[in-house]
C-alpha cells in the first residue's frame, strides 16, 4: 500500500545518492513512500495539497484515471511549518521521536509519529471496499482504538469521528447527523460554538472530525477539479507517440478539504455545490477511539503523558519506573543530573544535559550536542540547537508557549556559531543565554527549517541512542529494554558494534530471561526456559498416577478414545506461547468428523506381559518398551511413537513424573497389575493442518486417563497436551487440542500468564448444520504436505523477540476472533464466510509460505464462487476449507476441482460438525 507524504521542503531535497533527504535518513523505500512538498510560494490548502500530492505521485506513464484506480494509497499531510512546535520544525512532526509506551510490547526505540500512525490507517484501508482507493489523514495526530474497527461501507466519502464533548468539538470540524438517520451526514460544521452544538443536540448527533477521510475515485476527481487540477487535463508524459506536453507541474489553487469541500457534502450542506452534493457520505464513529494532538509544544508533552497513562493497571506495566514525575520524558539523550518531583513537563531529546545544568519545569531541550555548560533554565525556557552547514549551529532560545508565525517566523533572531562559540564562558556561572556574544550571522525560524542539516541532526540522535542502549540493558528492571522490539534492537547492536547484554540471573522473571536468551542468539536456552515455565510444578507435584492394581478393567476389556479434528477460522497463532503468555489467546474453531467418523483414535488394553506394546495401525509400526530408558526417548527424531511415549511419561510411567519411585519399569508394571497395549489410528494424512498431532496426543492422554483412572477432565487433558508438546520440543499452542477435545463451534480465550486455561464460549451451529448452509462448507485435501514444526519455530522466534510487525498483526488477529464470534452469534452467513477470507489474508501476512503456488493456483479457480477460504493450521498444504456462496456454487466448486486437480491424492472429503468432541468408552 503506497504512502504519499507531504513534507517540509527540507526533507524532500535531493541528496548526492539520488534519494530525498527523507528516504536517506529514514531508510524507507521510495517504492513504498513517495514524498513531496507544497509548491514553493503557493498557498494551496489541504484540498489543493491533496490534489497536488496525487498529481506529483502520478508517474505520467498511464492515464491519470487508470493510475488512480490501480492501488490503494494513504496521503499524509505533514508539511506544515510547525510554528507552535519549533523543536521539530526542521525535520517535521511526522518524524518526531515518540517515547516507548510503558505498557506496550514490541515498540521500537527509534519510533516516530509517522510509524505509530500508519498501522491503523493501513488496517482501515485493507478492510475498505475496493471502490475506495484514497485515504487522506493529518500528520500531527495519533489515533488509537481499543475496539475492533467497524465495517467500512460503500460510499464516495467515508469520514471517521469521535463522540467528544461540545467543549472539545468547538475547536474542530464537526459532522452533524439527524437523529433519525445516524451515520448519514447532514452537514459539516467548522468550529461551531458550544451554544450552537447544544441547540443542535435536540434533534441531531454530532461527531468530531479526527481527520481520517476515505475518498472514492469520483470524489477525488471532483476535489481535484475544485482545486484547479482537472483530471482530464492530466496527460501522460510526452513521447514520440504522444507529443503532448506533460501536466505534472500544474499548480492547484487554494482549496480546503474540510472548510470548502467538506461543507459542500451531506443532505443539507452549508455550501451548495450540486455535483458535490450528489456524493454519498458515510460517517463512522471510531468506537473505543482516542485522539492525541501533537500541534504545539504543550500538546506534545500532554499527549505523550496521556498515552503513557492509558494503562494504570500495574500488572500490565512491564517495568518499575523510577521517574520522580510522570511528565519527564528523556529519549536519545544523555543526562547527568538528577530529576526531582518539581521537574514537571520536561522533554529532553537528542541532547546532552551535563552535570552543571539546572532545570525547573516546562522545558523542551532538543538538538543540544555534548557540552560542559553551567546553565540554569527559567520556568518555560526551552533550547533547540539546529546544525547548519558542515560545522555550524544555530541556537534557538524560546518560551514553551511561543508561536513563530507572521513576522516572528521571518525575523532573523537566532545566532549561528561554531561549536566552541556555543559554549558559555566557564568563568561565568549561570550566564543568561541572551548575554552571550555571538560573532556570526543570525537566522529566522523559517530559515532554520529550510537550511537545517538534517543528516547531522539525525547522526547526533543515532550517536546518543547508541549510548542509551547498553544503559537501558543494564538497568533492565527499571527500563523498557526487554519490552522493545528486540529484533530491531539486535540490528541496532550490530550496527553500532555493541556487545550484546550478558545473561540474566536465575532470579530474573522467566519471560525476561527468555527474551534475553533469544536476543543473545541462544535459542536453545530460550526454548528450554519456555518449556520449564510451561511445565511448571508438574514434575514435583504430579502424584496423579494410581498404582497398586489401579486399572479395574477386565483382562478382555478395551478403552476406546476417539476425537474429531479441528478447523480454525479466526485467531489461530494467538494461542501459541509465548504470545498467549503476554496477551492471552483468542481463537474461534470448530470440531469436525471426516467421512462420518472421528478420525483420531486410541485403544488401550491390559496385557499379561509386563511391558508396554505400542502399535500404529496407519503406519504399520510396532515397538515394545521394557525399560525407562526406552520410554524416555520420546523426543527421538522420526519415531512413530513419540506421542504415546510422552503421554505415558505424563501419566506417571517415568519416575520424574510419577507419584512413587521404582527401580525399573517392570517393577512399576508389576505393582500396576498388568502390562499395557496401546494402539493408535490416525485416519488423517500427515501435514493436514487439522491439528492432528495435538489432538491425537489429547486422545491418547484421554485413553490413558480412563485406563489408569487419573481423574483428568478435558481442561486438564488440554493442559497436559500443551506440556506434552513441550516435552517433544515441537511447541505449539492450545487451540488444536481444545478444538478436538470440545465439540461444536466455540470461542476459546485465555488470559496472560503461564497457566493457560482457556475459557470456552460455545456458539450456535446453525451456520454449519442448517440444510441451506451445510452444503456450503467444503473440505478438499490438496495432496500437499508441510510440517508445522519449522514454521512454528520461526514464528515463535519472532514472538520471543517482540517483533513489532508480528505482534501488531497477532493483536489484529486476536481482535478479529471477536468479530468472527459476533458474526456467528448474529447468524450472518455471508459475513462469517468473508471473515474466513480475512483470516486467510492475516495468515499469509504472518508467514508468506502459507500460500504456496500450487495452493494459489487452486484458490484462483474457485475465488469467485467462495465467500472465503483458508488452509487450516499453519498452512502451506494439507486441507483447503472453503465457504461457498450458496449450494449451487458449492456444486460448481466440486465439479471444477475434481476436473482440474493435477496433484496425486487430491480429493474432496466429507465433513460434519462434531457435537461431542473427545469420547472415551470401555468395551
């Protein structure tokens, strides 16, 4: 998804490498991020700026209409002069560094406002109808939401708003809606008075505009026409075949998106424009939305403070902060002074504050290089140092409430000096800055923004950050270090040539030690610690095995356990440790039988021989176990009996898991009263994606539970299965086993922590069992196999490292499970099917190997006939689950794939919803 950025002129200058300054200092790809600035000397407004940004991004190689329709784009207006926030005027507010939130995991130490803004905007655009290609947003706000996004309707203009009090709304644009037609714009108001809003509330609702607008191509073209850039006049670049002049450099006229374009929209607009009035407009409340403005110096500190305090629950704050006041923010900086509770509203960034500085309150200190100043700042006094040319600096001293607009923006008042001259005379203690003599020129605020050497500014920031990282690591108990994106931290350590942190002591929290081990590249220790945490006190407190003739079976009796498999339709991967340990997992899945039978079965019977005999019907394998050493080889690679051996161990047939100690296995079986014959049947191909190995493990445990009278319920069986997978080092979450243990359609949800005990909320099964829907659920075996262990290891590694992109996606998947839950509760078949398609897209974002070319070829054949489809589980092969649009479409899919398949063993398999889950009985 392309991002088009309107930035300050200094950021879009060309460097010797041919890139813009923006691309050079951020490292972002020009392919994904296009940037320009408003035309010099032209005031064009936000509407004209939108038209100009689109015109400049258009490559001129194809007609503008075709280009506009070719992909989705996010337009960010961040080119203002930052008159009320001078500290970030040279580099623009979009690149303003934002401190890591104390309650968040996976943020990057170098994050800026732009990187925080974009994920929500991308999420909205990904879910928007295909008719909406253009989003326009403001670059000086951060919007977050705590609830799932509402569906985006089909409309020419979609605007998002918040329910805010009239006292706040009066400073912004307001969407007015009739109480009888909420969601339909009546008219847009610009900064209405509080009294006017109170009067209107009798018959109207109002939402405050948060500056997030989605536009259809039709709306974009009309906006451009009103800005003086007619799309029909935008011609491709001249060539030998098309010698017409290029239109890339036409300038728009002034036109505001909100006060001009916006007030022409709605059923009763303030301004009458017949064409604009014909545009359909939808207004969406951003439920659970929060709005943070970074427009002024005080806004910057206040919004950051609000963000840090969004969460007050101490259980969710991952380090013990020791700041004497919460409004002190220090980042990319070295400070040599202690802070006190009187130091309120302090922002120090990209600066060196030495031991001889004295601070009071309301200070913003930015860009200050290393120094030995003796200086005392008065309340409200701020300092900004801006690099000029190769070796000069401009010193900007200002008050926190100063506004550099009008004549102030042009007045040449800020001295330009060398680094030596920047330092006050050491013989004078605390000299007021205004008395220092500067022999060189002065610059205006506008000149500082246009002439700042941003490469030097960012290089200084990088140098301070390199000093900060080891300090944060050493102070891990009171810093954000181990909640950072450690993938990013690892790259920074390598880039800065830093030594990785030392191993943490055994007294450190288990998850912190896991993060530390993976950061140091010791993945074996990280996975070992995870297993240790999940196994918990099982080894020392497992006395569940009942010995002394505990099995009351007759010699000819058999315990028979059988289970369905599962299909996950939303939230898969969120149940996987360590993610579920941080945030809790949330999955919607269903238990299904294949060909009318539970496909996973285990049989246990007593044996006169005092040994354990293991058989696999589907693999045609047999093994006789006579010693503890043989039984302990449950993690042997390639063994067909790893699962039953580990299950027997957890049932107490290994000393470290048993309630009593025996010298040999034969002695234990003598005391038990019989040997054991355990037979397995898996009527599901390997690599099916249906949770086969986990559910088979749960089935074996269920059979042993009954045979040995261990007293485990299905919750305990699920927990033991999670432990079993850790013993086998295959990892994995809990949704597979619970998906098979428990029948029906259900939402499974766990809380954070090592004790993963999912809460089950069963859902109505009408969408899966009613005659009009049952035929629409299709299961097709692709004939492609792919084991999940390697996929799992790589994804879990990123979880250990708090990979920012992955954690954000997992958070979206976790919320998506709730959306699926609600759709099934409403019995909305079409929405449920389409949400299965969203799940598939999310899975592919998490792991690109999920959708190999052979599978993609299959899905292209049925795409128009399905509401949604996905490969269950980790993907990459196995079964393809499809939700056809209707029974006729289902019949066509069956004919099509039966005729077209080229892979051996590919076939349709009958599936039915299992209402019972695991069943255990005795003959």
